[in-house]
C-alpha cells in the first residue's frame, strides 16, 4: 500500500473551472493600479499579465490591445461621474454639478488624467452615455450645436487640470530664496486663506467659467 508521501496528487477535475481566472473587472482594477504606480508608459500588456499572474496569451483572450485596456479604465472611472442634472436642472447648474463630480472622480485617480485626455470614446458605453447626456442637455437648453462640443471640451480641460492641482504640494508657489525678486507672489501667498486651497481655486475658476459661458450663450442666440 503506498504511503502518504508516495500517493499520487489528486487529479484535476474535468471541464472548465467554476469561475474564470480573468474577469473584465479584475483586469480593469489591476490596470488602474499599474497606471497609478508606473504611469501610462508602465502599463504594457506583459506587465499587466504578470500582475494578474497569467500568461500574456490568456490576457489577449479578453482584451486585444493596450488601447482596449485604457478604454476600459476610462469607462470604469467615468461610470461614477454624476451628470443627472441635465434635463432636470437649469443647464448651468447641471454643468456645475457635472464638473464637480468629474473633478472628484479624477482627484481619486490623478494618474488617469493623461488617459482620459487622449483616449477616444468609441466602444466605451458609460463614457458615451455621459457625453450624450451633457451634449443633449446643452442642446435642449438652447445652445447652438456648433458650440456644444467646444463647451464640453472647455469645461473638461479645466476640470482635469483642477484634478491634477489637488496633488500639488502646499508650498508649490513658495519662491524660497528668490522671494525678494518675487514680492507679488510672496504677498499673494501670504494672503491666501489656509485650508483646501485646491478646492477654493476650483470653485473660483468654475464660477468664472460659468459666468463666461452664460454670456456666450446669450450672445450666440
């Protein structure tokens, strides 16, 4: 009778495993982590496969290219952005709510800002839905069609820059030993209220942006 040490290992059951080794959510989660650690250049299909503990060939069964991974990451973050104000609130209030939610989403994932800025929206259902609600809401509010996409891009550019600003150190404008040659910067820094300065700057910029957009809409009608 064979001893325990010599007993053969149990054979793997036939058929597919009860749950897949890879899932779309799992791939996206690890891709986000890799982007946050190494940046966009550090996200390669080989690096993602290693992180997931699979062969690259297994990964390619789920996503064909790195661009597919980036689009999935973008779509996953954008799914959480609130644009429900369009069709329910005045266009400027809806736009402000969207901008705040958008900024908050990318404040949590600042490393993804370069991804959002350059990744086409095609085949990204949540992202397309977001832009559709915003664009349709602006059109319904009387914005000329030829201005709508530029309004979206203007707000988006401001929002993504503001999301990056949340990562800036508190002393980013401190001129250090050059203070004597920058009295204006030194005076402004000293007068700036303490607290969440990135949020305060965002709200100031959003107020100014909306004021300009209201004036533009009035003159374009």
